C-alpha cells in the first residue's frame, strides 16, 4: 500500500496530502443536501451548530478534525494564491505577540546573564 496512508485506531487508513478530486461528490454535496438540512434544522434546533459533532459522535469528530488538518483539496491549492487583506485586529494581535516575545527574551536573557555572573563569581 502507498506510504501516503497511516493506520488509525479504528483499523482504517487515514490519508494525508492532496485529496483526489471527485466531480460527482462535489456536485452532490452542493445540491442534494439542502432540503435535507432544512428539514433536520426544523426538527432539531441544535442541528448544524458548531461543536455538535463532538457531542453526537466524538470519535468521528476527532477523526474528521485530524483528516481536515492533514489533507488538502485541489480547490484549496488553487484558491490559496489570493493574498489576505490585513485587518486592524490582526495587526494589533501581531504587535502584542511580538511585544510578548521581546519581554520573554529579555526575561530569559537576564536569567542567563545572572547565572553566568554567579558562575564567574564562584570560579574567580
């Protein structure tokens, strides 16, 4: 078997890398499920809400989470060329991450300098 598959705890093999595109499944996913989802949503108010997959089937949710992070589709690769527009919150977040990194660098740098100072004092 190809080395792009890894054995998971269910005995199945999980793929990683690029998924093989299927036009039939792509069209089916966009058309046939709409009415079905509307009916389910009218019966169950929690249907389709974020995080309900973990409640209903935690094992499947964990599998899907790993699968979605380890594989990519052809459409994802083609649509990934557009540069993202920077937002104000993203810029502020980046600034605070940089600031926090500098604070940590100064803190650990001071500890290293202190330890070196103590070692030099003890030796000489």
